[in-house]
């Protein structure tokens, strides 16, 4: 059974993991769960333990202080585990991409996880500063296969 | 104390449905909303003004021997639109696009590849071809010295001074 079909059959339960963010993306996650946007239409449920989660919503640029706890939380999530890196900080490091106290977003984390032998089945990047609740809904719909991917790598040749 | 269920149903009935059907309808966006920026490759001259202005270094200039590449990494962009303000040829335009979620990291890149011009005398790589054309249009007198690099320009100037003072070029010996 492929990853996509296994996720499609059940509801993606999400675990909200703050790794040192400014709380803007966190508020937008809560906004997406309110009756106005209502992410629960897609079966999304916010759970309190990573052991119950299918999807980990990762916000923040992953500070060095929070790194051991982040690794523990991701290790605790059962397979197949999906990480959704939210915001500019989560997906690319944001303004703090080269500071001494962060590891620069989810790409730095994936290298460390690979060294430790923790496998992650899929990583979704959701840019935005902060993300709109609609952007999060779009990402969830993308995971479930409701909408198609719009963004592609573009290479232009100018003379 | 607490609202009775019957009362609650009445309130909910008056309010009606509030949930938006977002992925199946157009998103509601305010006119002030700032989304991803779009680089027009037909206009861009590769000057690097946007690179200087960008707070999180989402725009970067990658220099190699023959090419200068302007790389836009939307995963790090904070959508401040400073690049839109500083661009001298208004090649960068702001859009309202926010549906950028991908499962592949490389999808977030936009590359604009520029060809590099070289110095006529020593052959070291200089600014882009477009940049040279833009400068010549703006400052016509620069046509005389634009094809040489600053080091060669200094040497030429020193030679000219030597010719005037001594009558013969000392640097050529």
C-alpha cells in the first residue's frame, strides 16, 4: 500500500510542534481549525501527543535549544510520518537562516534525522510569513490528493 | 447560567452557515495582501539591487565564470516586497499567489540565468551583458570605457598621465 492511499483512507491527525517560532504561524493553525475555515472537514484533528499523530505541523526555524525535543517528538510519531514545514522559518529558515542559534529550517533537521536513522516518509513545504489559513488548507488538500500542485521550479534564460 | 441547547439551536439557525468552502472556491483575499513576487526575465538586468534589499536573502546572486544567476527561493521569502520597490527597471512584480505548498524542495526555486560580459583587455569576467546595455543607455559617455574592467581602466589612466608628463609610457617598459 502506497503512502498516499494509506493517508487518503483515514483522517490525518495533526500534532502541532513549535520549534521556536514567533507564534504567528501557530495562531494561523488555530484559525484554520475554527468554524470559519474548518479544517475538520478533511478529518483533521489536533492531537496532544505525537504518538497519535500522522502529520507533524512544524513551525519555527528549529533553535538549537529545542532540537533534542523536536527529534524525540518526531521519533515518537508512528510510521508513515509526514512533516509539514510551515512558514518561511520552517521551510527555509526565514530571517534566521544563518544565525548561530538555529539550524536553518527543516532541511537542516532532515540531515540530522538521517544521521540518527530516523526516517521521514514525506516533507511538505508551505511558504508564507505568516502562512494564511487557506495555505494550510491547501497543503492538507494536497496531502489528501484533492487539489493538484501548482508550484514548479522555473528556469529562465535572459540572454 | 449556561445557554440551553434549544436556545443554541435558535442562535445557530439565525447565524446560518459561516464556513467557507475554500479549496473548492476562490479564496477571499484583501487588496493589501502580499504574496510571492514574480521576476520578469525579459526585463531583468542582473544588477543585484534586490539582493541587497532582501532581508532574509531569499534573492541571491550566484556568480560563475560565464554566468550570473539570480536565484529566488520562495521558501525563505517573507513577502515584504522591498525588491519590488528597489528594482530600477521594475522587472519584479508582486502577485497575490499564496498557494505554494509542495512536497519537493526544488520546486520553490526560480532561476534567471544571465550571460556575463568580459573585459576587452585582460578577459576577466565582469557584469552582465544586459547591465552594460542599460548603463550605456543611461550614461552615453560611458561607451568609451564600459568594455574594460576597473583595474585595466586604472592602468590606462596611469599610462595617459605618464605620456603627458614624461612623453613616453613608463609602464610599457
